[in-house]
C-alpha cells in the first residue's frame, strides 16, 4: 500500500531514483550522443608500456573493428529497424508490410526494395543525387550511406506532399 502524507503519496528514494533514471534515459535517447572510446594501453596504465593483447581484447569487446568497417564502406547513418520502419513505411505498398516486431528486418528490406524501384524509375533522382545509395543491415540497426539517407528523405518529403495535396483536394472537392 502507498504511504500517505495527508492527501498526497510520499515519494520514496527508490521512486525518485527510477524517475530520475527514466528522465536521463529519455534525454539520452533524444540527444543521440556520440562517444569517444578510450583504450587502456596496459593493465597497469603505464605510459611507457604497450600490451598488444590487452588492446586487442578491448577492441574486440567494444566491436570497434565492425564499426570502422561500416564507416569505411560509407554507412555513417544508423537507425533501429522499428524507427526506420516508422519513418519510411509510406514508401512501400501498404499491404506488403507486416508491421510486427518479429518481421522488422523483412519490412526494412521491403521498404528499401520499394526505394530502389523508385530511384531506378525516376531518372530525375539519379541526376539530382548521383552518389552512393547503399545500405546494410546488422542485428539491430539498418546502416545507410549519406546518399541513401538524402534520397529516402527526398522521396519521403515528396510522398507526404502528394498525400497532403490529395487529402486537401478530396476535402475541398
């Protein structure tokens, strides 16, 4: 039962901690922070000593090599599957998407296939942005090249504008 102080419940230390933690996590999610990875050169933190095995172990555990490879291939943007689907699902045919979390990767691939067809069918898009439009997907994220992100945003914007015009014409019609 809740503790009462007159008419208001008394806040416990645990409740305060959870509230502050939730607020901090919300702030971090919305801020999309970048982190600097620091590697220890050795176990003793000696400035004059370099222990290769300690550094290699840190690089493997932090998955730095995978990140560097993705960046080298030109995939600077990453989005979680659900966020990608929520933002770009309008680019794919409505009935082809499953819209369930278990098939989020499949939905991403359907959206990206529809994106590819749109880019290939529209020579104007190829002239405006003749840059790398590749993507890759990992276990939790979809990785996009800058060109792919720009074209996805351009197509999304035009699709939303067309939809708004259609809704307005039907409403006024």
